[in-house]
């Protein structure tokens, strides 16, 4: 008869007292190690929609779509493709908002019935040029910039008007939405091209 070795016997006794080494998943929920690198997740309250994470992602797992059909309520959709992501953490590292806009999570459950459903999105409000209607940036991104620039914000209406509107000091409808070829055009939220044109051509 073959007897178990001492080590195996000790392991068996330990398992009897402490329970098995393997987890009870799927009977019990699996709790990953604190250092586990799960899929990154956007935080809509922290993300300012700057697209830095999209720029640095090595596998193009982050994308965006600007929805301009509703001119009164333009949106930027930030998309994270969970089936493409390799959990490298470059997006979190590059996030301009103190690495809080997108963060690696402990989420490891990545199974999908349909691959086309393997993505997550958040929405951000867009700011359009008040003359030509081109996309300038997300509203939160302009506010983020003005917070960091401090008093220098007041050198550009494109930065200080969103700030004053956010504070409720200036009304949304105070500025005429049409181009009037006068100095008042300069006190609008403008893209770089319209800012240059209004500065050079208005009297
Ligand atoms: S973790 Fe890496 S691969 Fe995944 S979205 Fe971020 S940068 Fe892209
Ligand atoms: S704020 Fe961060 S998460 Fe949001 S778009 Fe910019 S880099 Fe990406």
C-alpha cells in the first residue's frame, strides 16, 4: 500500500481546517486581488471629453462620435471597446483630469453574447462655435481650462463666457447667435478660425 507523503498529508489537514484553496465561483462571487488590472471605465463626472486617452490608446479601443444633429444640444459620445482593450492603463495615465476620467477597474467579467455589444459609452455636452457651428471642445473641457488658467481666462471670450454661464452670471441667450460683422462678434464663443476672422475684419 502506498502511503501519502508528509507534505501532502499536511496540505490535506490544512485544507480541512481552512477550506479549499480554490474559490467557490460561480457559486460565490469572485473577489479579485487589489492589484488586479480589470477593464478601464469612464467616469462621466470626471471626464472632460478632451480625447487625450483616445490619442494614446495603442489598440484604438477608445473612440468618439460627435452628434450635431440637434444644434441646441450637441453631444460627444466617448466609446470604450471592451473586446479590443488590452488593459495597459495608458488611458488612465494620460487622462488630463488627475487620471480620474478613465480608470482601470476590478471588473473582470467580460463575456458577451454578441461582440457588437462589447462597448461602454458616456456622453458629454459639446460647445459649438457661435458663428460657424464647428465643434470647439466639450463644455467641461473649456471649464477645466479656465479653472487652470485663473485670471488669464479673461483674455478670451471662448473661455470666460462658458465660465460665466456656468456660474449663472451671464445668460445663455445674451450673445446674438448670428454673425453681425461688428465688434460684438468678438464677444462670442468662437472657433480659432472665426476668432481670427472677426479680429481681422470687424470694425
Ligand atoms: S487600457 Fe490600454 S488598451 Fe485599454 S483603453 Fe486604455 S489605453 Fe486603450
Ligand atoms: S478627460 Fe480623461 S477620460 Fe476624458 S477624454 Fe480626456 S483623457 Fe479621456
